[in-house]
C-alpha cells in the first residue's frame, strides 16, 4: 500500500488472504515518497517467489501502475477512498492504464480490497487444487450465510 493510512482498507485484503490460507506479506511502499524502494520492490518480487501484487493507493494513485511497469507479475489495484474526491481520483488513476501495462482494477474501498484478494486466490487456485477447494468453501459459506438469514428484521 502507498501509505500507512491505506491500512484500514487494505487490512480487508489481508484478512481475506488469511481466511484462505494464502501466504503473503504486507508492505508500505510509496510511489511518490519512496520511488526507489518501489522500483526495488517490483524488480525483486518475482525472484522472491511472489506470485501476485495487490497494490492499494489513494488520491493520485500511481503505485499499482508503476509497480506493473517494473514487473511481469500480475498487479491487482485497489483504489483507496480519498477524502477530497471519495476515491474517484484513486479509481481513475489506477484503472486508466495505457495499453501494454495492465493493472486489474477493483472497486473503491473495502469491496475492492476483498475482491482483489479473492481474484489473486482464483489465479493461484488454477495451479493449486487445495486452494481451489478452500475457495469453493468460501463461496459456499457465503451463499449459506445469505440463504440462512433471508429476513433482516429477524437478525
Ligand atoms: C497515496 O496518498 C497513499 O496511497 C494514500 O492513499 C494517499 C495519502 O497518503 P497519506 O498522506 O495519508 O500518507 O500515496
């Protein structure tokens, strides 16, 4: 994530990865404040065994795109909800990549963080049957939690 202030959003990605038993690391790497670290991180990631990068940033959110420019790993971008523009700035900064350097872009805020983790899980699950099973269980439990409580007045 681009800042410690992004943690309240990005912790939802981490919680989702944890719930699926996916090994991960958490780092603050700022495209603007620590650009050299960002380049080092992106260049070293694949060699360290990382399979995907979930990058959350807000405002003028260059982190996902610049990471994607420096690695062949899939980069999943999470627009963090900014105060000034409610995250529209983050979303447009991340989603409008020029052809040739892709960033998979998710919803603003918590939904995006959760879904970036689930999408990373789905990618990894194509070559990991045990993870595919855990992902199927996640979906089944989610459906059951909706089906078992159809009337919000009875919660
Ligand atoms: C971005 O600037 C970060 O991703 C964060 O969302 C935003 C504001 O950062 P702080 O000023 O709160 O550190 O680079």
